[in-house]
C-alpha cells in the first residue's frame, strides 16, 4: 500500500493535457490527499487546517475576478482583503495555479523527500499547462496575482496558533489526570504516552468566535456500577464488538481513516466533495466555494471538538472495559491517542454534512469510493447526513467511542456547520 501511494505521488506530476481551472484544482487536491497520507505531522486536526487554508485561497483568488463571488475577508476572524488584481487580462487557470503552488508548497513544506519531488514536479507541470499559449504578460500577471493571494492567506494563517507542530503534536511533558474517569494512554509507543495536540482547542477558529463555541453538555457521570448510564454505554461497546456483524465491521474499517494509512478523516470528506465535482461537472467557482466552506467547517469542528476533549479528559472504552468489565477485551480499530469525548469523527462529519447539504441540497445520493484504491468497496448514501451518521456509528462498531460521544459529536458538528453556512460567498 505504501509503495502504491508513493508511486501515485510521482505519477500525479506526469505530463497531461493543457489545464483548465477545474483541472488545476483537481490535480492539486489529488496530490494534497496523498501528501496528508505521507506527512507524519498531518494528524486529523492539522490536515483540517491545511484543507481550510487551501480552499480559502482558491475562493479568494477567484473572487477577485468574479463579481458573482463575495470575499470572505471581514467574515472570517482577522482575514483582511486579499490584494486586488492588477489592470489587464487574467487567465483563471494561471491565477489558480499561482495560488495553489504557493499555498500547498508552504502548508506541506515538511513532507518527505518523495512528497517534495512530487510538489516540485506538480508545480512545474501545471505552470506549463496553465500558461501554454498565453501571452507572456497575461501569464505572468495571472501567476503573480495567484501567488499574492496565497501569500496573503499564509501570512494570516501564521498567527492562528496551529502553524508550528512540534514532536508530531505530542507534548514533551504532560501530567495525566489521575482520576478513574481520566484518559490514560492506550498505546505502548513512547511518543503516545502524552495525548495529541492538547492545546489545539485554543487555536483561532475561522468562522466561530472561539474554541468554546458549540460547547457540549458533559458525558454521563463516570461510574463503575452496573446499571448506571456510563457503565451501560461501556457495556454497549463491549457487547457490540463481541457480536459484530460483517456489515458493521465493514463500516468500522471503511470510516477508520487512520493517519499515515489514509488521507485522515477530513480528507475523506474532501474526497467525497471531489467525487461529486467529477460526477456533476462542477465549475471552478462553485468548487472554490465548496472547498472553502467545507474546509472551514472541518477545521472549526476539530478546534471545538479538541477544546471539549481536554475539558472532559474522558477515558477510552478499551481502558474502561479492560479495567471494569473484561481484561481480555480488544477494540476492532486502533484507539487514537487522545481523550474520548466527543467523537472527532462525529463532530467533523456533522459539520461536513451541514455544509454539503446546504450547497448541494437534500436528498443528494452519492457513492463514496474514497478507499477504492485501498481495496475497500464504495458505499452508497442517500444524503450527506446518512453518511455522517454512519461515520459516527463506525466508531462504536470499532470499539473506540461511547454512544454519547457520537450523538453529541454530531450535534456539535451541526452547530459548527450552521455557523459556516451563514458565511456569504455569493453576491
């Protein structure tokens, strides 16, 4: 699988036909999805941040030349207007190429050697295609404008609190809570004896006022007594895993989206959007809107989710069940190295479902073939919410979340999504 994906990184940079604006977006996002898979710092929250800034750069670059589009400047926290276009004709594919080449190279500047080669090859290939046959002055003017927009976005990004990720996101020093309800490490890997990105909830959100917005009610009160709500939820996980059906296991693995083995949970929703674009021949302006709003929703979802995770610092099912119910219990999926409540899959999926339903309507049937390259068959959904709810439940089937974390995570995602779709992107 690793060799297949590494080969894909390089294959993406091979020569192809002359670029249209839609092709520039498509080809860069294909590469970005693979870079997330192969860049160790691109954990789900970090990947969501990258997707947000790339999507915003696309939308803002196009909004400067399309009177039907509205800038997000003044709507997103601390975002000031991007540079205006210089007088003269601009080519839209070249503008996008200028913006994406700068934004993606900066946001993935710490990817490995193969990724670096793919980035440079992609930049060279798409720059050649986007400017082929253009008047040199138009080509340079267009590329320069796209680059200026991306540089403006990146300067804004530098102050959000998430620009630097040290030690792969695990703090060098961390004191565990110590109470029976508190999170404890679920991995024997030394790095993961501290939890992932404990301060991510303090980052500057995009559309929300702060990471404490869309806050959740507390989970059920911790108890080890049978018949209490907390014990009942743990017993539900235990019983579900013990009697897991083939369909439930398939759902758990389809939505697992483990870092370094996939494009991470936010990448899964980006891949769904890209598939919709391809099937419905979505134009570049609409793609930019979708990728900006979806990226913002995913990124803000991880900020508020991570804020609550470290407020409640809740134990994972595998730790509780081994201690209280059955020491032989093993989850179906690998338990991620951070607190349980709420479910990140659920929060980000709820936000994605609200945004995509707002943009494409409901019902909206689609086939999710995100993992076709990994040998997992596609799954068919009648709506984005149907997919979001399945993504949430996949974590119970996998043995790594309690039901409350899933239910409340979807509610939190809905709250985030409602804030995002209030943004105005059309005149």
